[in-house]
């Protein structure tokens, strides 16, 4: 079978493409390369340039490549941007998904994997977040991911498509330097960016009810996340038409922002004592995943730790920011 990966030239998408092709799956990527990087893709991956909401293009790609499964990663994902421009986020993440699902149904594609997010939970007040924890997103980005899940499941039930929704927690690291995160919206590259400019990393609030007062998060290596996509995609072959699988993807362990800053300092050799700034509205004190469902149902467990994430991310940062070596 052939898998179509939308957004497959992006940071996470390229890792998913690498994991799937490495396991012998045929892959075609659809990406408008607005934020993706073509060079991330291997020579064995066909790249189609274009939008995942272009119905004519979707019909052609699904037909010509005989696609039988879709991994949908293309989406807008900046929380602050979603607050400032919710119409953009609903148009791209919900209306665009509707067009894609219409094409999937018309082409008779039987499997659909949706990239969701822990943002669907909002500010969970539990020690471990399970898939049954109530969803209460607090920003338009999280809302669009939750609506996307509803739409995916409803379409699957109505049209006999086996579906899966993966709720990622905090993603970091790189399988190899060329696949690294080139943006600065995630916390690890955000720390790198400030350190290599001679500035201290920022911590938003140090008075939370956590061991050191800073927020606690569950970090998962992007290579492990990619393997989770592969495990879920293959599991759909054993699922009944219309059945859905919704899973958390994390490590099930919490790391505080201050602990992360200390580790970044150790890896980079740069002074990383953070400056404390006021809390950001909506930040949960702690958000750690229960990964029991992934382990019990699919036999998947994250292999790599937080140090692996920081070290591999730093290698990638140095590759794309050679001026950082001067520090």
C-alpha cells in the first residue's frame, strides 16, 4: 500500500516519512513547502508540492499514487497566532481537513491517521492525563484539533474508514541533524535561540504547585513519535472499518522547565540560568501523559530520554546556525 503524508516535509512529517520508508512502507508527501524543507526528505520519497486543501490536486495524487492510507500532519500550530487570527486556524485546520476527508472518501481510502495534540485537554488538573480526561481546549489551536478529531471519527464511522487520532505531548530532538526543528516556537530551540544570542532562557512563572515551582511537561523524542505513527498506521489494518483509535503519545514522565534549562546548559556548555517572567495565561502547572493505551494495545514505548532530545536537537541547531559555534 501507499501512504500519503500531508505536511511530510515539516519537522515531524519528515521523521514520519523516514520511519515509514525505513520500515518498507511506500510514501508520497504532499507539502506546500511554506514551512517544510524539501531537503529533509529521502530520495525514495516522492514530493508533490501543493496544498492539502486543494481538492483537484488531492484527487489526482490519491489516484495516481494509488494511496490506501493518509497520515495528516499539515496544519497551523502556533497557539499565540491562533488567538490573534482564529479565522485562519479554523480555515486551515478544519475547513482544509474537510476537503481532505471528502477526497479520501471519494477515492475509497480506508485508513486515516490524524495528528492531534495534547492541547485538546486544555489545563488538565490531574496527575496523569489519560485519553478519558475531559477535553477543554483554551485556545483556537486546541479547539481546531478537537473539532478535527470529531470530524475524523464521524467520517470514519459514516464511510467505513479506520481512523486514529494521536495526541502529542511536547516534541523535541532529531533523528539526524538535517531533520531538526528549524523554528523557535518549541521550548528547546527557543532556549537555544536565546543562549546563542547571549541571552538567558526565559521561564514563565516559578510559583506553580510543582517541585521547583516551574511548569512540568512530558517530552517525547520526535523519532519515538515517528515510530508511534508507524505502529498506529499498521494497527489500523487490523481494525474494523469505521473503528477509531485515540492515543496519547508521550513518555509518561514529567520534566520541569527549570530542569530542562539546566540540561540545556550542560549540553551546550553555555550559561543557562533562566530569568523568571510572569506566568502566561492558560499554562497548566503540569501536563504528563498516561501512555498505558499505546503500551498495552500497540506495544509501543518511547525509547529515548530528555538528554537524547536535547543533544540531538543541539546538533541540528549547530548545523543550521553555524554562528552558534562561536559561543
